[in-house]
């Protein structure tokens, strides 16, 4: 937080009731970085206002509700509103293929632009999920959003794990196990269709490859009860705070609210996690071109990651930051929606 990223609004806050006064708690509060908001706990309206301000207006209400027993509240917030370096084109939903249930429920979907600027798509071999379709859309100033779809039957957790790893690799220029289209069968598969045609090629072996992608627009909001998962550590944090505040007995609540929207022109998302404790010319030759249209036509994973640099704004040498490779948002897409109509 002391080195903010231009595309990410990040905040943290801690509030205590005015009558919670112990030397240990005061020492801990004084040790926090200056970027952490620290104040006296007043009312719900003040926390709701903090939520709106720190999430660019995307989250209206603070996740936890104050009670007469609330002694301490801690929260973190992340938010972003970005536009793609190159907007998507729009295609009919039938482009998702005849086997997609979404093709009959949607009218318009997103298609990568003709020249592919600001978009990267390929087929990858993922240890966790097998061969997967991968698409990455780039925003200016170094945020990328990667979508990963796997074959039917691959567990959701494995697809999300593959998406996190692939998004990090793309953001940090680490190696990615891309599959050559010439190693895959021609024709229609569950997640893509591969075709072949004769061309004049500049490739040394006369083989060229090209991928496009179609995927739906989507928006999502969710609330997670983090108290129900002891392994996340909120219980241990609440116990430590209770000791600092001199509470003999305590209860705690931890929740996260998250919202996101992925559209033709950009991406916006916000999350608040809160805990309350209380009580040049080339030579050409005959060759083959294989083309693949990747189809995000069934539930898939999405991960937003901070990249090394803005690849599309001429930042050279690369601009490195402490945010490098950090996943800031993730989602599992099951309910797509129509893409914006460009005409409107």
C-alpha cells in the first residue's frame, strides 16, 4: 500500500470502540503503517461511507453489521475500473458452438478484435486441468485479465488453480506450455475449432498458427462467510485482537463482499474483506496456416493480475512494482450475460 498501483485502489482500516483502551492495543495500533486508516468506531453509516469511498463506489455497504457488542473492526478493500487497450468486437451468441447451453440463452457475445491488439489467446497444457483455452485481455498501465476454460469434468478448483498460475506466468513473462495447433486434431472440439488452409508463409518451416477467441460478457456479486472456514485464520486473528483489547471472552464475524463486471470495453471489480470482534520484407514460400477459434462456452475461471509493465503504452524499460504478478481478483463464471450493443 505504500507503493500504490495506478489501476488498483487499495485500502485497510481498523476501528475500535472509544472505551476499548489498553496499552497493548495502543502499541499495536501505533505500529501500523501510516497508510492504514485508524479511527474510533462510531456507527454503521461511517463504515458504509468508507466502503463506498475505498471501492470507487462499487460496494455500497460494509460487509459486517455493528452491534452493541462490537469492540473492534478490521477491513481491507481492493477496487479497479479499467478499459481494455483494445475493445472487443461483438459476435452472435451462436459463435459459442452448437453444444453450448449459453448459445441459446444469449444474443451477443465478445470476439477478439481482428488484429488482436491488446489480446492474447492460445491453447495451453496445464498440469492441473489438461489442455485449456486461454484468453488474456490487457488494460493500459499493466493490469491483465485472464480467462481459462477446461474440458467438462475437470474440477472447478483445478481450473482456478491453472488460471492463477497461467495468469501469473503471462504477467511476469514466465514460460507457458503452449500447445502447437499442429499437434491437435483438426475439427470441432468442446472448447475450440481448428481449421487449416494453404497460404504463402514467412515461417522457416512453412507452418503458421493463429488463434481467436469468443467469450461472453458477465457480471457477478457475492458474499462469503469467512467465519465458516477456520483454515483461513480469522479465528486466530480475532483471538490475538481479543488479547490486545483485554477481552476475556470474545466472538467474531468475518465476511467478504465482492462485485465485478467484464464487458466489451473494460473490467471493473471491488472487494471488501472485513472482520469484527467483540464480546521489414520477408521471403515467402508455400505453407499451411492452422487457425483456432477458442470457445469459452461453458463455466470457466477468470483471474486479474498485475503485470510487469504496460505492454501497450510504450513503457520501456519495463516498469517493475511490488504488485508484480499479484492476483487481485478471481471469479468462476456460470451465469453469462449479453455483451453491450456497440450501436447503443
